């Protein structure tokens, strides 16, 4: 970012209100990711059915999120659209109360994900616009979502220790309803008028999304995030099989996010020394190391130490991608760029989650070795990006 850039006056409490939005979102995510598979197992779903439910929700991401995010770029205010989607998602998730078997659960999961999947990239797009306009600090805003994710992990572990999986569902539904209510506090900053005729060119979006180096970085980041699919689907179930308590499982999910929080806290210092692509590459290396060690340890202390690598495998990849998009894409196309990244990541994650059930049934924890290969593939795409002709997306 140009240090001589003139910034606009932000809306009152812009950073705090965006942080509140991330907090509300990650209460839900922090309960859903680790514990929804446990609730599915309690409904007598098989490993293959669990992976089908989780992966088909990601198919919806691929089919709908890109179009919704592109539409958000043309909408009068991204935050208004976010609230409408959130309310629809909250109404949809209430239908879980009337399910108890595979097909109704699958239907509700697909329905609510249609509305909910675009919420997080919309939060990111609004925050990145704030970085551009108001000199906001993305890392220090996003850090609060990670902190709440930790608390949700621990709270879900406490509920799991209670021995009643239905309590997990009640908590997940309550978190979604809370998020819908909080969404009305997200700042309405409107659409920025293009600074130049080049940026207002209607072909700009197509040029951005056909830029080979740009797409390689987005695809590599998507693979890096998708390497977590096996963990999200069967991490808690695997730890249960090892005899770990619900409280310990919650702590295992939480400890890695503390490392992520540390990275977000000092992200500006990191990006003064490293490029966004370098940060993504370091994250993928951390993921490869994490997954190759995962099948061969079984002690509580060893898993607590290994979970610290989440700060790289997820945190570095995520924040590296956010800074790459911010530096490469005009503000009026942030939604489209976020949508493409979300679709590419969703496609990779959907494939990973779909095959995680059969993989876990066949190989158990050794299925994490496949996730190591996914991280190495992401590094390969980043290497191809380095070899591609330079065509900066921002100039497309």
C-alpha cells in the first residue's frame, strides 16, 4: 500500500463493528466445524454419509457463491446483502430441529449453506475495502474472530463432555441466529466510485479472473485450506477414538487458533518483510509437516504441540491470500475476486471432504498423509506462479 495515500474518514467504530461481525460468524464456525460431525454420528449416519453431508454443502459453495459475490459488487451495499443472506440462513438452520435422518439433514444443510456460504467472504470484502479506504488493519480486526473460534471450540468441548450431542445442535442453531442479529451492526459503507475509467471498465473483472498468475495463487491457497478437510470431517471423531475427553478435544481445536491469533496480531510486521505469496508458501509447508506427523502420534502433549502448526497451515495461508487479493484487485472487484477464491477453495474442500469418509474408513489416521500430498500440490502451483509471465492483476 502506498504510504502517501490519502485515507477517508471511517464510519464510527468501523474496526470494532467489523470485529463484532467476525466474532458472531466464528461462534458458529467454531461450533460447527469440530462438532457437527459428532452430532451427525449421533444421528446414526455412517462415515460415508457424514462425508456426503459435509461435502455436498461445499458443492453449493461452488455453484452459488461466485455468482453471489459478483452480484455483491453491483449491489448498493455489500453489508445490506450480507444481512439478508444471514437472516435467510438463520431461518433455514432452524429446520435441523425437525430432522433426524440422512436425507432431511442433507436437505437442510444444502439450504442453509446456499445463504450462509457468501457471508464470510462478504465480511472479508468489506474489511479489505476498509483497509483501502480507512487504513484499517485486517489482521487485528480478523483476530477477534479467531479468538471467539477458540472460545466456541472450548464451549463445544464442554457440551460434548455433557454426553448429550443434541446440545451441540442447539448451540449451533443459537450461534447462527445470533450472527443474523449482529449482522445489522456491520458498517454500511456503500460502493466506492471508481477512481479511474480503467477501473470502471466492465471487462476488468474478466481480465482479473483470467489472469494466470492470479488464479494460480488462488488455487494454491484453496488447496492449502482444503488440506484441512480430513481434520474437519474426522479430527474430533479420531480423537474420541483415542479416548480423549470432550474438554481435551475442545482444547486441541483451540490451541492451534492461538498460534493463528499470534500471526494475525503481528501480520503487518510480517508483510513488511515477506510477500503475500511467500506467506502462503510458508503456510503450505507448515501444513505438509502437520499432516505427515499426525498419524504417528497419540499422546495428549504431542497433539497439543502439533496443533500449533494450525497457525501456519490455516492462518498464514488465509491472511496471505487476503493481502494478495487486496494488493492485486481494485476495490470494486473485491467481491468477484473473493468469490473466485471461495469457489476454488470450496471445490477443493468439497472433493476432500467427500472422499474423507471412505478414506477414514479404509486408512484411519493415515489418511492425513494424503493431505500432505495436497499441500505439496499447492506448493507446486505457487512454483508455477513464479514461472508465469508477470501480469499484475491490478493492472489488468
